[in-house]
């Protein structure tokens, strides 16, 4: 009977969102009109979001607008969505590193766009656009890490929270400067920050009472490790080496692992267990499973 109930139970909407890559939080029923938002964002050029896909299964996403500390122009916001869609369809991918060009992460939104999009309606529209994008990013079946060199400010700090892990260099800092601008985080950063460090620490960080230099960020669990090198190329190499420990194995297994963790984080227990069951069905008896059984290597490191 239990098996029958599980098989025929209707799938909740949120579970469907996690099952189907590419679905967004907001649509027209929420007053969100993506094409209109895109037309507005296109008016603010500058910089780029670049994606390099390595044969190792690691993608490298670069926020590239160094003349403005890699601030997000409107075009960069659009390009970020394009790159997320590309990554959603990269079946050989296993891991992802997000970093900024020229030894700094990102200073958040380009002030030219912020000034021009000055109404509450504009702010909420961009909020929904970026929450859609970063939620899809967070749900990518790739194990992701933000490599924070220099400063991650405002929206840049929010982007780091969409990654599974964060690494910092010795002199880097993460600052949620929204309060100083008379607003609150709007790209989902506050919600994700609570998940990462808890509500009490999140209040300290968001209010500015707690400054997140690399030492403090490591102490409260915001980052996993502080890299000693300050050289841009060397840091990226260290981040790739660090990420390798998580992505050893076939893409289909790593991707299923990430999906199961995403489900466990976002869904209620019953829905998460059903999702885990479904994901198991995609790898049980598959090539990697059969090869491991043939090797009798279940407990070998």
C-alpha cells in the first residue's frame, strides 16, 4: 500500500521545480514580465559574464567588468541568465567556480542602472529577475564555489551565497552594504545567508555590526578555507584543486548527488525522500554502478 501511495501521490509544485531544470520562481501570475525587464536591462551595457568549460568537468564563470570593480551592468545580468541556461544543459559538467576579473569579485549593481531604475516597481522587477536567475543557479546540478578575491560587495556578496561553498584570499572581504544604500538585499542573499550562518549571525552581518574579513568569515562558517596566494592565476588553480575533491567520479553521479542535496534543503521530508528515490533510479544499475560492483570496490578510497 505504501508503495502504491508513493507512486500515485501528486507531485507538489515545488518538487516539480526541482525535478525540471530551467523553471523559475516568478512568472506573470506574480506580476513578473521577463521580456519587459530584459528590454530595460539591455539599456545598460558594459562588462561581460564569461564562461569557460574545462574537460575536467569544471566550469569557470568570470564576472568581467574590472573598470567598475566587476559591478553588474544590466547586460551582465542578462548574460548571467544566459550562462545559467547554458550550464543547465551542460550534461558533462560536475563543478563550477565563480570569480571576478582582475583580483576582485564584484561590487554589486552598476550605479548607473540603479539610478535609472529608481521606482519601487523597477526595483521589484529586477529583484524578481535576479532571484529567478540565482535560484536557478543555486539549483544547478553542479557543485559550485565562489572564489572571493578582493571585495564582494552588495549584490556581489549575494552572488557568493548562491554557491555551495566559498573560498577567500587573505586580504579579501564580503560586505552586505545594502543598509548603507537605504535598502535590503534583493537577489535572495538575506534568505540564503540565514541558511548558511544562521539568523543571529546573519543579522550581525546584514546590519554591518560584523565585518566579514577572511578570518572572521572562516570563524563563523561563511567560507571553507582561506587561500594564501594573492595571485589571480594561482588562486584560480588552487580553487580548481580544492574543488576536485568533490567531483571525482562520473558526471551523472555527481549531478544526482547535488540534486538530492538541493531537494533535502528545499523540500519537506516526504517530498525530499521521494526525490531521492527518483534520483536513485537514474544511477542504480547504470554504467558507474555496474563498473564499481565489478571492481568490488565499494569500500576502497
